[in-house]
C-alpha cells in the first residue's frame, strides 16, 4: 500500500506593520526606531504626522541594524 504524502506550503513570515510592534520585538525605543526609519526611508512631505506602514524592506533593514549577532556580542566581551 502506497504511503500518502502531503505537501506543506511554507508559511510566509509575518512582519510587523507598525514601528511600536517592531520596536517591542527589537527591545528598543520606538522613537529611536522611527528616527532610523526617517533617515533610511524618507517619506513624502504629505505623510508627515501620519502613521507608519512598515514594508518588508523596512523591517529587514531595522532588524539588521538593531539586532546584535552572536559574534558581535562576543567581540564586545573580549
């Protein structure tokens, strides 16, 4: 009797859509995160004073900037 197989579709990683959610994940100040986002992802003037909608690119850039890798932590302790 043939064994039934099922294919499992990979689940797309969910990304935070708000700076406060991402800041919490990164254990940092939302204000510092928004400052970084303003520098790296300048928004049009009409978006000033409106809510941020983070893109996948923004989330990845912030994670890369604010997440310490194991070798960086080790270098700091030596």
